[in-house]
C-alpha cells in the first residue's frame, strides 16, 4: 500500500453561454464556419476597444453566489501579456489581483466540501489548428478567431481534492451547478468546460506540499481521473526512488495512457499584469447583487433533497436525475403529468436512457415530451400495452417523437387481453411444444416459462401475460 | 507661392467662412473641395503633409452635400468644409498606417467614431496626414515614410506627432484637421505651425478607431485656422461613445456660444515653475510676457500658481506611456494584418523579424522601455510609482484651479527647429513636451493658440482649464486671438519682401 | 556599455522584437539620460499616495448582451498576410 497521499487542485475554465462575446457584439456560437463571428475588437485590429458584457458579469456573480463565494464590491480587469498566434492582441484581458469572487466551495456527492480560491472573468483565445497533424509535426498554424473573445469564467479550487475519484466528483458537482443556473452548456467535448489540474504527492500525514506539476489536455471527466491517477503513480515512483520531481507542465496522452513533459525552451512567462487602461472598474452595488441572487433557481443539492422528500425517490436516482437542469426539469414535468414519480424515475433511468444512448440524443434534444412519457406509462398501467411493447414505443418516441397512442395504433402494438384470441395462440403453442408440456408436467417449472415465452413471441409481445398465464394454468392444470 | 520659404495659400478662408459661403449659395462644396485638393497638390512637393489622399471620396461626398443642399435638405454643421485627418484614425476602405511600415498596406474595414461623426456632420475628408510613427515623436521625423515640413519655413519641422495635420492647416490648404495628443502632439505642432490646436479633456472624445499609443493619455482633437473653427469641430466630434468604455457621458455644449471677446473677471493662473523654466530663453520669455500683457489688457487678472511636481512630468510620462504602448503594440505581429517577415520557420521568430522590420527605432525604444517598466520585480518601482506621481500632478492642478479659472503658460520651449536638429538625441526631443505633458497626465483640457513670432517663427500660447471646461478655455483663447490676430499678421521679414 | 538597469536583450525577447547588437548598444546609451530623470522619481515620498487608476473616474461601464453585426469572413481575412481557405495562416508554433 502506498505511504504517499496525493494533493490535487483544479482550474476549470467555463465558457459562458451569453449571446455575444465578452468585449464585443459578435455572436458567441460554437461550431460556426471559421472567422465568421469576428469584428475589429475580437480580431485585435488597430484602434479597437473592449466594452464589458453585463450578462457575463451577471453569470459569474450568480455562479459565485450559488457556490457560496464572496462577491467583491470592487473589481477590475488586467492585461495578461504574452504572444501566441491565437491571441488577437497578444494580451488577454483577464483579472489578476481583484477577481470578481473569492472563497466559496463545491460540495461533492460524498458531502466533502472542496473550497474555492477564486472565480474570475476573462476572454477566450482563438483556436489554433496545426496543419499536418499534431503541433510537433505541423507545417503551419491555421487560426480561427470565432472563439476569441468568448467570455470565460475561471474557477480555481484550493488544493483540497484528495484523489482522482474526488476530482471527477468535483467536476460533476460543478457541472451540475453550472447547468442548473444556466450559465453554460458545459460540454467538455465542445470545449465549453476545460480543466487543468495541479497535482503533487507527499508522505501520508505530512503537512508540507510536494512539488506540483500541472496537467493539461484532458478532454473528459474520465480523462481527468485517468491522467491524475497516472501522474500520481509517476510521482510516487520518483519519490520512492529518491528522485526529484520537476515542476513543469505535462500533457495527457489519452491513447498512450501517460503524461508527457510539455516543458518548452521558453523560460517561465512574465505576464506583466497591469490594469487595462481601456476599461473602468466594476463596483457592484448590493441591490444589483440581491436582484441576481433572487433569480437563482433551486440548486442541484436542494433539488436532489426535494426529489427524495417530495417524490420519495431513492438517493441514487435523485442524484442521477439532478446531474443537470434539463434532466431534472424533464423528470418533474413527467412526474407531475403522470402522477407516478417512481415509475417515471425508473423509466428515465432505464429504457429512456437506453434509447437516448442508442440514438445519440439527450432529454434536451429528443422529440419525446415529458407528457408523452407520462401517457405511455399510464397506458402500461392500464393494460393497454404490454411492458415489452412499451419499450418499442418508447424507443420510437425518443427517436422520432409522436404520441404513444398514435404509435401503438400505427404499429399495431395494442395489448391483447381477449381470452378467445389468446386461447387460440396458447393452443397452437401447446400442440407445437409437446415435450415442454411433458417436461412441465414432470415438475420442471422452467418449461412453463418457456411456453409463456413462446406464446408472447407468437403474439409478437402483445398478449396480456396475466391472461396467458391464467389460460395455461387452465389448460395444463 | 513662397516667401522666406513660407508656404501658404493666400487668403485662405476659415471653415466657418466657407460654411457661410455655402449657405449663401456663393460657392458649392464641390468647388471648395476641388480648390482644397489642388492647393494641397501644389504644396505637397514641399510640405509632404499627406500619406494618402482621398480625392474620390472627397468629391463624392461634396457632390452629395451639394445635392442635398439643392433639395433644401438639412445638412451637417461642417457641411462642405475640407478636413484632413491624421493617419492614426481608421477610415473604412482606406489605407491607414499610423505612420508605420508595419501598417503600410493596412486597409481599415471600419471607420473611427470621430470619422463617422465628421461624415455625419458632412465635413469633406480629403486625406490622411503624416505623423510620427504610432504618435511617438515631436517633429514628424519619426514617420516611417518621410518627414513633413513646416509651411512657415520648409527647412524646419512642423512639430509632432500630428505634424501633417498642423502643416496642411498652417499652409491654409485646408481649414480643419484632426490630430491626436498624448503628451503634446496637437499643441506643440499647432504652436510650430501657427494654428489653433486643442487637446480635449480625457474622455471627451471617443478613441474608438483611433490607433492606440498610450490608452490613458491619447485624445483626438481639432487643429484649425482659428478658435471658432476649433470650437465647431470639437462640438462635432465630442460626445459619449458606447464603443469606448473610457468616454464620458457629459453633454456637449455649443462651444461657439462661449467665444467671448473680453476677459473681465477671468482669473488666469501663471505657473511659477514654467516661468522659471522659460526665463532661460530671453526671446521666448519676452514673447510670453507680451502675451500675458495682452491678456491683462482684455481684463484678466493674474494669480501665481505652483505645479511643484511638473518637473517629474518627463519621467512620469516616459514610464506610463511606453508601458501602455508596449502592450498596445503587441498586436502587430504579422498574423491577422500588416507587414509579415518570416524568420527561421516558426511563428515566434516570425513575430520577432516582423516587428524588427516594421517598427522604427523610436517605437522600438519605447516598447523596450515600457516592457521593462511592467516586468515583475520592476513594476512597483517604475509603473506604479509613476502612476502615484501622476496623482500628485493631478492634485497640483486641483489646487491651482482652486485659485484661478484657467492657466496661461508656454506651449513650447522654442520655435520650430530645423529638420535633423534634434533627431539624434531622443531625450532632447522628449524635452519638447515639457510644458504639455503635465496636462495630459492630469487629463485636463489644454490648447495652443498663435502668440506671435520669435525669429520670424511661430510660437503658441497654451491655455488649460479644469476637466470638461473646454468652453471656458476656448472662450479665453478666442478673446486673445481676436485681440491679437497673430496668425494673420505677417512677419516683419515677409512684410519686407511684400 | 552604459549603466542602465535594463537587460535589453531579455526585454526585447519578451517584446518579441529581434534587436541587432548595434541597436541594443545604441538604445542602452540613449536610455542612460532618460534614466537620470527616472531615478529622480525614486526620491519622492509616495507612500501615502494611490496610483492614478483612471484619469476621469468612471465605473460600471457595461453593455447589454446583444448581438451586433460583425465583419464578413472576407472582410476579416482581407488584410491577412497569408491565409488558407477560411483560416489565417501563420508559421508553425514549435521551433
């Protein structure tokens, strides 16, 4: 067992889902044709000047208030000066010594609180594409400035995360809060949530921190966990071997499952921070902050507790359904339409989730509305269709939308309960499966299950299984 | 047409005279524009005041103004008046260089707010004037392209950095021009070229589209034949701009209404430290003494004021301005626009070669100085300290203005000097801004108005006022101008050859 | 070499300007006089003075979160020294 413990801090960058960019009126949109959402300001053209987007400030303050941070009464923007081809001005407008919020904490599902150091506002850079593949093989750099100037919130935690598992939980909890207050679409695969990690190891019980390395280039929560695990192992191996750990930036190579040194020939950057003379300070008054605070919706933790207490859901289900706002809202809409929250929860966690995965959809992108799910659940309870047919209907609704009644009619999936119709099928199955009948009569109860299954198959899943069982009991005794 | 090397257009009219002529239907905007264009063309070989001429744009605009007048439509306050703009202002679809090789072929995709205001006022923009590169200089000799000449003596500099604007207005070819002032770049060339130059309160005029040198100091302002034109031009360009976070939402008065002809009950401050400084040059001291006497004759009373920290102006300015410019000029890297020069194959060496080839020595010097002043370890000792001394200088002015309504003082320490005289010694050049820097650091409005001649060369009087008191300042300048008529009076030498 | 505190070579690297030896030497000599003035600032007692944050005090200049017309792709790329299709093209990043 390792006698070392790991200490982890996370820096999460979140792109805010404002309509326009941080300092100009260009559209804030992912995935557009390159260089179509740009203007003199976000291209850093001569003579251009920034103007702060009020909503970005609002979103950050709301995030801070949701996480229990202190919102600074006085705040300002500073220039962080460095050269890079995706930097339109070769300085980034950010916040250095007077961030918008400080303190606060993210509460993990285990209940552990990871304190935050600060949250500040800055602008995103453009995107470099390395023509010819990876940066090390590239022949040239192609640059798209659509992303340049998008408002970015940087959330810095204290180094209080203990394990890679906790890191993933932290990210999940943070993502849930951000999605609930609606400030970002938090899609790591689209870059609207990015994570850098700082990690060090030390002997268990030591109070001093070991040398930390910074890990970049992790593209999913899982990658964060894997990268941290790998790096911690690497550091422990070095430490056990009496070797020094170099303070450096390392990238995560997902394919190889290792971190690699990104130490460039450059010395450490001197960012030469100074207050941006093109902007004026922020002095947020109590009334504005109070108004924003009152607009905060119920947060994930509160919602989760309410799902348990109000709807009687198990903790686990409540947790899954409050991972993001859209899912939680969907559940409540369906639950109130159906009047049977437990069943709704089971469907959402089970067959609906399966169908969504099959069709690469989410509860936000599916055409199936909560009321339609509720209607389907009612039809099953009323015996109008079998459970099996319902799965098919669900799959269709998720993929294409539509009313369950219409789908059942179109696909001829109505449950058959007519004993005379089922009786005919039962008789055919029994006569075709004499050996099973014999097996059942000789005590093998499994043979009955087989026969029931055959009847269901013959009826294409439409037979009311209770009626089947009753008829079989009658025929077989 | 020259006498003693003095190049002017005889009988050159003021902007307001032209406006009156158009209103009275005596002249059309197109005629006036063509006259201006040919005057400029005639004088250019000796003055070299322009980087780019915009004759098509000008004629098209002039015709549009004439058409609308003929239809009886309302036209703007500067309708039909040819106007030059310093090549620091982006004009959409026109080459805009800031006097630098690094932007030699840059075609701006948008216009500066002040340019849009000129267009809205129906002024006729005729061309982009020469300037010291990125507004860094006091003689126009730092232009990457060529130096501009002083119309009063073509062997001499027109001043800088708004040298081209000063020269073309001083020559009489156009009545109106826009310049920019960061540490004196409107006032000093105005003094050298015998015209009126106004640096407004910081934040009075929008900086959007004005290529940045030092963000907390730069201001656009009028450079004109007379104070009346300066008042009208200032009114047209001033005002809050949502695209400039540092522009101030204060109403723009009709400055022309403040143009007075006497100065009774005006208390003028005379700055002890400035008078001590100018006393070193007998001819200059005498000129300013005469100017103060003229002001007294108009009814002004004088108050002794002190700006004890003015002597730190140079050091303060030459830490703050380079620091801000080192950051503002980082964007010129050959990626998105402008000059590109490849290096050893990677992008960083491209940056280094591009900027080495694209920037002149003064710009490089200030970027190095400014970068250093912001470096970790030096930031507090240099940049922060300079900003603190700046606060002291502001407080000096606050105290002074408690005792007076405006301050009268020298605009320059000497008349225009010969081309090449100071270009080898940067600090000698920096000292040209001694009298103008403190007002820039404090953000207060200041102007230069013609005050006479030393050795037949023009010298200007500086007047400055508390923030947003441009009206008061223009009023005082107007009274002085009307009483003394220095700009119209020929020099003794010129009179002798008449 | 003139006695100025600036490491000109290091600063030029930070500022991404390739200076020649000659320029470095010349600038150092030219800075010397200016530093004479700058040193005078060090003598002032500014302990109880706040740095000028802004010349004309303003706060909370914010704009509404509205989309405004931007440049067309062609206008954006019109001044590009080098482009490839819809992208700005620059040399590779690694040395």
